[in-house]
C-alpha cells in the first residue's frame, strides 16, 4: 500500500494490491480497489486502466469491470 500512497497514479502498484486481494479471496475489495483506481485515472488522465489490469478480473465475469468506457463520459 505504500507504493499506492507514494505514487497514486502508478498502475503497477494498484495491480499488486488487486492481485493480493484476489489471492486472499477478497473479491469485493479487489473490485472496489479496481473501480476506485479506474475512476481516478479517468478523472485525472482521461484514460482507462490497461488491458493487463482489467484482465486480472476477467476470471470473475460477474464481477469484471465494464468494457470500454462503461458509460462514463470524460469531462
């Protein structure tokens, strides 16, 4: 978590956190963290998380993040 706090826009740190949550069976926290990161990069940079990050959640189709912009309109 120190990496996330030190550089909040660094995706690799957030991927590590989500990976740990998934490894521990904390699906809700993995999804929550992914969506929080997704909102942040959309707001700050106007981009989606990488396919590599999104793929982490693809094993859980009912929990996977939305494809594309998910209805979010960058502003």
